[in-house]
């Protein structure tokens, strides 16, 4: 992947120090350690990651440096923000709080299965005295964002959306993240379905960003490079913000009403929960609303969608083996939708095809 190089003045000299775990814990307990600055990503460490790092500390093996930014208020109060090292410190804080024990395959056999409170005093003292190399970054947000971005370009776990979260803090990304929380709270039932790990990697934000761009630009495919540019172009000033925000909320409200109109159909458990199908349904509702063709009773729409998606699930694959000339209009739509969701489903042509078919189903054409 190609990364553009942003021109920034070099840092003259970083302030370096060594701090113990107890020093970080003391600042954390006093509310002087910010683990969630704007450029931070959501934690993506699973339990295996946490167990491995805790084992590293208990063995007193070295760990990568922690990057901090110190801010001092006009009143002289100091606060530290974690630029890089959140997962490491959060893991140790969770262990201290008794949220998980030392895992059963830890290299120090005598410690296996023990919680922090169960450790002998001498082990606790060694644990508290574990030392981290610390790099202090200048209090300059653009430089912090740049450094965070560069540090994490080489971290496998970071997704493109996590890097955008670290790099941008303007109108578009703020709206994306606000509307993501709003949409999932509004629709409930983890609908559309995104697993926990994907949410931690901000895939839900990326999906909502594509829905907003669908409203603003129309249907298209989005490469990660294109999304990077879309976020960058709208970071300082997003002229379409108000209009797109309102249309997004209105479309989601309608989808919610359609779902609630027929609870017995349980639309949130159909294939609509898949991102590709949800994108298609969202696009169809938005287009019909713009065209002022969304006049039907929502219960009727729910029934039509449920019936059609059931057909796609049950007969889509089977219809591929049949002659087009022998198929009914509904079967042709079913087959075309099945093929458009099966092959290259994020390309613009399949997306347009699916939206067009959903519109036809809703209109009864």
C-alpha cells in the first residue's frame, strides 16, 4: 500500500525517562493518566495477548517503550495521555483489579492460576517495580497524530479505520463515530451484525462512513485509499454535513419502523443483518424516499422484504442451474440478487444491482 508523506518539522529532541509500573498505577488511580485520548484506537487485545504480555512482565523481560504526552493546565495541574502503550498498561491494570488470573501455561509454574491478590509480597514488589522506557512527545496534536500513525503503520492489528481514527479528528470522522453509536443504539440487537473483534477494530465506523458516502456521492466501491482521501477531504470542512446527517438519521428511523411494524417476522435475524444486504436495504429506502415513492404501509414492506430474502436464501443457489427463459420475474430478481451478493459484493455494479432489485420488490414491480 502506498502512504503519502505529510510535511512536518522534525522533532528536535525527545525527552526520555524510565518509570515503574507503580508510577503509572499511581497516576491512573489519581485520574492523571488518560488512556483514551482522541487519537487512541479501541482496545483490540484478546485474552491470549493479555496473558502473553503479563507473562513478559512477571519474567521481567523488556517491553517496547511507552509514548506519553504531558499537558499542564494554567493552574499548574499535570496530566499524561498515552500515545502508544494503552493495551500494555490496560492489561496490567486489569490484572491488578482482579479481572483475570495468570494463565495456566505461564512460564513460572508456581504462579499459574493466581490472581494479583494471591501473589506473595515479594512477587508483588517485583511486579510494581517493573520498569518501562518512556518517550515524552511534544504537546502538539498534529505531531502526536503523525507519530501515532507512524508507530502503528507497522502494527498488524491496526486496521485502516483505526489509523483514520488516530489521524483525523474533524467534522467527518466525528460525525461517523457519533452516528455509529446512534445507529446501533437505535436499531438494537447488534443489527446489522458486527462481531466484537470487528467493532474493536472500528469496522462498524467504516461501514457507517460508507453509508454516509452513499448518500453524498451515490453508489460506488470504496478502496481503503479512497476512504483515506474521503476522510481527509472532509476533515476540516464538510459542506454536506447537515444534509447527509439528517438524511442518514431519517433513513435509519424508517428502517427501524419497518422492523418494528412486524416483530413476528424478526427481520433483524434474516440476511438483512449481513453488511452487504443492509447496505442494499439502506440504499433502496434512501432512494425511494428521495423519489417520494415510499408510500406503502411499513408492515407491507416488511412482509415483502422477508418473503424475498427467504427466497434468496432457499432458492438462489438452485436457480443458477436453471434456464433464464423458464424463470418467473420474481425468480429472476431472486437469482440476480443472489449473484450480486455472492460475487464481488462490494463492487459498485453488484451494489447498484442489489439496491435496484430491493426497490422493485418494495414497489411490487
